[in-house]
């Protein structure tokens, strides 16, 4: 279920795995393994994916059903 959230959200945004590689710096083959549940992502990878997809890490982890990202600090 959790990995399907990742794939579903990516497709909702109209992004390919190659585009996710460019946005996150995660190799496409590794990203594919994450999406298909054959590999876990690190905290840093989860953070980069959440930012790229405009969601929260909590949503990706299945801790909330709210897709919207939290308000982020200005950097």
C-alpha cells in the first residue's frame, strides 16, 4: 500500500521515473525498486521524494491520508 502511494502520486503529477531521477538524484533503477517494494528508501531519499512530489514524508510512510505538504521553512 505504501509503495503504491508513491507510484500513484508520481503518476498523478504526470512524472516518469526518469524525471524523478532528475528531481531527486535517485538513480532510476533504484527508484523503480523503491516503487515496487524491492528496496527501502533512506530518510534523505524520502525527504527528496516528498519535496519533488509536493507531499509530506508522513503521507509517503502511510501515517496520514492527507497528500498536501506541510508548510516548509524558508531557506
